[in-house]
């Protein structure tokens, strides 16, 4: 996750659920039902009542971000670094 955070340059918070995609769909189902049927009227309400995050938050590391940026012009090597963890020469 740290690599993703460094690449996009944004904080990442991890969902507590291992099935976050299904959980998100369930939240939108609750919104579709609406509050009169026991659901919620907005995604903000659904998130407030249904979602949980792990305590771990990943923050970008500026030094690492600069290192990653140096590789961007050479996309092939960049992908090899991500996949294999090494640079081909």
C-alpha cells in the first residue's frame, strides 16, 4: 500500500472489510431503499453508519515520491520495478 500512496501522492485509509466492493454496493442499496424503508438518504449517511476503517493509514513519503518520479519517463523500467522489484539494464 505504501507504493500506491507514494505513486498517487495521497493518503490512503484501508477499509476494515475484506469485501469492500460488496460492502460499497450494499451501501448504495441502502441509499436506494431510502430512510423510510430503513436505509439512508445519502452516501454520507450510509458511510457514517455502515463503514469502518482500519487504524492504519498510509501517508506519502516525499523522498520516495521523488525517487518514483525519476522513473516515470522510462515506463518500461518503472513497470519492471513494480512487478519484479529490480531494474533491467
